């Protein structure tokens, strides 16, 4: 244990130092100059501070006020050494942050006992601080683990939707990454960019309510079928709505509004302009771009350049012009993400990334099923 002793009397310093260092494990750093002692306190973490009330250059009260502003000394015991026992002096010291007082006239057995008690108090405070640090670390680790599990659940849920769409899950990841890139280009806070990356994959969760016969139909949908497809936005919002999780609430916002259009002609609520949540406006661009550049059962994929031209053409129509501008600003990263697909995904970040813990899935087609293979044989 390290103690800081500040007293301009050499006799008092020597006496107190000898008594303190007689306690097991105690080392004393003694100073006559309070200014030098403060500098030392900023560089070292002392467990106990003893300060004289009457000193040149700086009073003991001023010293205590200064040392209490140093974060480490918020709880460290600080003892005022004084020959002045008036109430005003004691009150001033207590208000400054003094823990206790030690009268200079105290001698012999009583002095040793009081110093021993100060040392024990300092040791107890130090142990409590160490235990609190351990608990804080454990709580932080538990919270981090909880967030990681929440992120993984989100990605696995999004893959459950993708699994029906004969995809490996790369669409979900690409939309998440495109959305993150646009958010960064728009200058959003890093925390928001991260949340958007994690929430975007659930944009189509409402499709779980759409029958396979419509979702995977190779031809053009009739009006009744298209009306049923359009319900997935509101269904997705209801599935995710009402959560206490900030991340799930953001996902609900995206799911419910990612088919709204800047000009007000979208669905389900016909929102326009900035009435559409920004996260949904960002995901709208990412989702449409990836849909245009991905081959489906009912269409061929467009080239990246063709898809970008269509996105540009829909600025101020389908899309928020600011989001389109941000998309163009991060175009090289968009192309790298779209072309490398699974390789980019696999190489991104540490094992704590949700995608690192989520397997690549391929939808089981009828030809892959054991009963179909037996029939073919």
C-alpha cells in the first residue's frame, strides 16, 4: 500500500512516516511542498493521503479540493492533520472532502492505533475498488455476450426468410453491408451505422407470411398476388414491433417502411420525403439495387452499371436523393461487396461478427430431397 504524506514540518513528517511504515506493506512518499505532492499524486495512485492543515503556498483544504478532482482519489481516504480543532476548520475540511482528522497533539498508543485504522480503511477501500472493477468487467462481458447473441439471432431469423428464397443468405448480408456503407457516407454516427448493419437483414421478415407459390412464382404476379406480397411490410413491422430492444425497434421501423417511396407512391402507408424513417430510406436503395443485380426465378440479373443507372433515374421518385448521392459516393465499396459476395462476407471482421457465427445456407430444392432422388432412381 502506498501512502502520500504532506507536511511542512520535518519532525512531524519523520514521526508519521516511521509509524506508518511500521505497518506491514505500507510505503510512504513524504513531501514538504503541497504543489510537488499534487504533481506526484497525478502520476501515482496512492491508497491513503495525509495532509497538514497549515502549510505555505497552499492550505490543506485547498489541497484536498484539488486532489479530489483527480478521478483516482474520489474514494481514497484523505486525512487532515491539524492542531486547529475549531468547528469552522473541521467543517471547511469536511466540505472539501476530508475523510477524517488527526490532531497533532495525539501521541503514543492512540496515534499508532489511529494510523493503523487509517491504513485498514485504505486497504478496505482499495479492495472494494478492485472488486468493483472485476464486477464491472464481468458485467461488461455479460452485456457484450448478450448483444452478440441478439445480433446472431437477428441474422439467423433473416436467414430463415432467405432460405425460402433459394439464396445462400448473401442477399441479406449484401443489403446490410450496402446500408452500412451508405450510412457512413451520410456521416451518421458509428453506433447508428453499426445498428443499421445489424437491423437491415430483417427488412423482409414479413415474407414468412407469404405462400411459397407466390413468393417463388417464376412468372408475373397477378394483381391479387401482388397485393398479398405487399402485405409483408406491415406484417414485418407487427412481428418486430413493441420490442424493448433498440435494435429490434429499428428493424421494425425498416421492415414497415422500406417500400415507401420518396414521392409518396409507395406502400403500406404512402409516406413521402422525410416522413419516411431515414433507416428505411437507406435500406430501400440497398434492397432494390441488390434485387436488380441478383438473378431470380422470374428475371435475369442486371449489370452493376445498369442497376446504378436505374437507381439514379429514381432519385426524387422512388429514392431519397441524399441516399442516392451517398450510394454513389461509396460506389467502389458497393462493387467490391457485390462482386465478392461470400468471400467478402467471410473475410469481414473478427469471429464476433454475426455472420462469422451463421452458416451459409442453400435452399433445398425438390430435386435435392431424398424422396425425389428415390423416385428418380
